[in-house]
C-alpha cells in the first residue's frame, strides 16, 4: 500500500480564494448547504460546521473539548457579527475569505504535510542498513554508564529518534503509546529484560517491525511541519523600511515609559518579543535553541545592565540585537519539527479545509 502525503503550503488555498469566479461558486454552494432553514441567513448553529472545519485546519481540538482553545472559536464567531438577525451570504463570504486568506498566509510561512502512516516506510527503514548504524549509535549514546547493557525501556527511547519521514508516528499521542506497547508484546520484549549491543539492535529492529505491522492493521494520519529559522525573514524585514519602522514603533509603543519618556535597558527583551513576529522569530521562551541565540545577542550590547534609553537609542539597540540574531542564524540555522496525530475524519481532503 502506498503512503499518501498531502502538503498544505497555502498557495493553492490563497489562489482559490482570490479567484472571484471559483470563490463565488464555492460561497454559493457552501452557504446553501449550511442554510438548513432556507431563510437566506445563517444562525450561529448553522454556521458552526464551517467554524469547526476552520478550527480543524488550524489543528485545534473540536469545539467544547478545550477551554484553552474554545476562545479562538468564539473570536471567529465574533468576526461574523452578533448574528442577531442571521448572517447573510455576503457577510459569510467576506469574513470567510479573510479567515482563509489568513490561514493561507500562515501555511505559506510554515507548510504542513498530512501523511497516512501504514507501516510501509517504517518497515523499509527497519530493514535498511541505515537502521543498524542508527541503532548502534543509539545504544552508545543511551549507555551513559558504559556498562554495555541497556534495559528494555531504552528501546522506546531510541524510537524517539525515528522521524515521521521515516514512518514513525509521534509518541506524544496516547494512541501511539498503545501501539508501541502492543508492538513490544508482539516482539516478545518485556520490561525486566536487559540487552547487550548486539541483542539491543536485534530487539530494537524486531520492535520497530512489529510496530510497522500494527500500523498496517490500523494506519494513523499525521500532520507534521518543520520551521527553519535561518535569518532570511530578518533580512527581508531590514530591507523593507516602512515595515521595519512600523515594527520598531510597535515595540516602543508597547513598553511603559518613565516620566522622562525613556525605558530601562533590560526592557529591550520585552521590545524584542513584540518585534519578533515582524521578523519571523518565535516568542521568547517558545524555542530553547532560539532563546540561546537571543541571550548571546543581548550579551553583545550588555542589554541587561542598568540605565535607561530613549526611543532612538532603543531602536539602535534593538536593531543591533536583531542583527546579531540574523548573523548567528545565517551561520547556523535552527530547524524545529512538530507533529501530531490527526483524529479520524478530520484530515482535509483537498484545497479547502471544509
């Protein structure tokens, strides 16, 4: 069975939405399907399937399952107005266009691949010479005490080294953990066992092949992406003076000022957090590797020392920090991978998320 992979990069979605003819046809058809009461206006209940589908495309849990994300659904509903008299087709089309264009922009920056894992790729990897080399490397790295022996639990730890591209689903999902435990049982691996290097490689391969069999019996759909921080977004911003000035002004505006109109120099970190989205950077604290780069950049200008700065000095210091970050990332880019299981029935089947 072939492995199906669909890449959502936002370009096709934006092209579809921006094509007036195709978009009008879509809005007419979707509005008619949602308008169960045939009144020409949608109630909140009738609109809900469309909002739920957008949430699915964003990777949110279904409505009502998480208080932390339900507010996002509420904000989307709010975009359509109070809906007291119902939502007209014109309002539905206009707001939905804005929402989907925003989604398209996000997918252009960070494409998402949707892949069905049904064991083929994982089996091929487990049977390859590459696997044996990786297994020996894993044993050496996990054998921190250098006693030449590892417990069975080390096999599951080693499995975390196998990527989605190699056919391994993310182990953070409970359903995957269950599959792995079943694979261990199928492979005859018990928690009280210990293995030398040769035994470890053999047992590790046996467990991975058993997991591949589990995936053949019950495939899993995975959404995964990789964000590369290489300094190119900063370079682009520095070349766009109007956008750069706007970003600096927003960073300065967000910080409380003293009566003299200055700010403490350590507040540059707050300013960078406001500036970050404009430069394609993650929030401080979101990515450990990036935090290390940021800390080194701040050390260059002694940003954590005392004293106040006015707006021109603030802009100058912030640009020095951003420039240092850019140079570090150009020399050593940082790639961040993320993945998650797509619940059954929630994977998109085409350009549109619903």
